[in-house]
């Protein structure tokens, strides 16, 4: 590493930083099938199985605001977002460990509430919480979760396997979690300005729940497996469809066409976007925190998913030279750029 020159994090962004760390940390053991660069690391066991390992850090003030986030939901989300990375490898999660940074602002009962949510998620996804670490914090609550999972070695799906002409699929719908966040933020401002005001959140339960208590799509992983289908590439949507599609295209060395009119959006998310004067396409592409799965399948597998209620086909894979584009409802072909939650970029 070059230690004489000072480079600002904002110059290279989160993904630029990860690329630099990756170049600095070549894998030592030949048991490492995948190191930095996918949703989870993949480590060979002595039989035909692999271990999957992934970690996510949630920081108060960056990833959540306790003004409107119930601790039980937060605990649930901390586990679900980790399970989502194992789902994105087509694996099965088994264990989690939890690191907590706490200030004395929290009572024992509050921490138990956080753990009630974690336990609920562990029960939902059949994983065991088997340890962690606890420390004090002077700057809010921090929750670090590491998840371990398993898969057969030949079952794992990487970001890198997409082939030209493959169909691009997405689970569930997009943008709801982002609109839920906009709504919660707006109501927080209203409350701060006038604590007498009651929040206007009726009929918005779905998008608020998508933000506060997202689910990992293990259900879709299970149903794809039972259909005898293995995607050629897969990633979970944490930073937004655009950013994740760019990851698949970069790792697979391909391009892509997606169609605005094929992108799934919930009616409530659509209406709320309009209410906020935000283009629904923008929230579908860049919203983030959907924790849906984005994956590619060969065209010959189309029949298997055609009537699946939780899967939309949104486009197809092109050659790298053709780039990554979205065909809009207004018949424009617009290049897709990754504007995910690139934490250090000054534009965010
Ligand atoms: P995801 O959104 O799926 O959690 P990230 O974008 O956070 O993935 O990370 C992409 C890849 O970079 C993963 O393989 C992850 O393990 C790795 N990575 C992220 N941060 C670091 C870090 N600080 N040190 C080493 N590897 C990292
Ligand atoms: Mg991921």
C-alpha cells in the first residue's frame, strides 16, 4: 500500500476502497474458493460442501435512527440482512455471532427487546445465535452480525456466472423500503417541529415494514431449488437494483438491458413516490435496502419460473460492449449508473 500519498475516501468511494483492499489481501489457502468480492466468502470443506461467511455492520445514525426504529425490528433486520447474503450465494444459513457496541443510554430491557427481534429472525430462518462480543460505545449503538452458512460446492451461485442472452430476474418488488424511509423521515421532521402532531402513517404499513423489518428471500431460494433451477449468477439488492446489476455485469464481464415497464413496484410505493415528487424509476433503480434477489437464468429455464408469483423477468444479458441500459416507458435507452449507497462518495 502507498502510505506516503493521502487519498480521500470520497475520491475512490466504498467500492474503490474494497477493490484496493482486495488487491492487498490475496488468498493464502487453496481452500478459499471466493474471497473478497461476492455476497459471502466461500471456503472448501474436506467433503464436497463449502462454508459461506458474510458480515454486515449497522451503525446508529448511518443505517438506522432510533427515533422511529423499534429495537425489536432492528434486531430482526440485523439478522435478516445477513441471511440475505447467504441466500444470494444459494446457500443455507446456519449460525450467527453478534457484536454489540452499547452506551449506558440503553437499559437491560432495551437490549432484551433488540434480542427478541434477533431471536424471532433466527427462528424464522432456522439459524442459531452462538456468540458475539459486547463493548461500550461513545457514539451510539453499533450492531455487527456475522453469518455462517453451508452449500454443496457445485450448488453455489456467484455474481460472476451471467451469460449473454440469460434472462434477468428479480424477486418481490423494488423501492418500497426507500419510500418507507422517506415517509418515516418526513414524519420525524413533522414531530420535531410539533410534538403534538400525530404521525400520518395509516395505510402505509407495507412500505414502512419493508424499511424496518425486511425479509431475506430464503423462501425463493427454496422454491427455485425445488423447481430444479440453478441461477447462473445472483446478488441480493442491498444498495439498489442499478448498483447490484452493475456488480453482476462487472463480475460476469457482460452488459444488460432492462425494461422500466417490467420492473416490479408495489402500488403504495409508487403512489408515495409520486406524493414525494420522486420518479418511481429512480426509487426502483437506486432506492436500496429491498433485500430482494437479482439473478440470471438461461432462457431455457423460463418455463420453470414463468408463473412464479414472486419473480419478475426484467430484461436480459447483453455483451459487455453493449453496456448496461434501461429502456424507459418513454422509449429512451438510458445508461444505468451505480448510485447505490456509496457511503464515502461526496454526492451522497
Ligand atoms: P454486500 O452488499 O453483499 O454486503 P459489500 O458491498 O459490503 O457486499 O462487500 C463486497 C465485498 O467486499 C464482500 O466480499 C465483502 O466481504 C468485501 N468487503 C467489504 N468491506 C470489506 C473490508 N472492510 N475488508 C475486507 N473486505 C471487505
Ligand atoms: Mg449482498
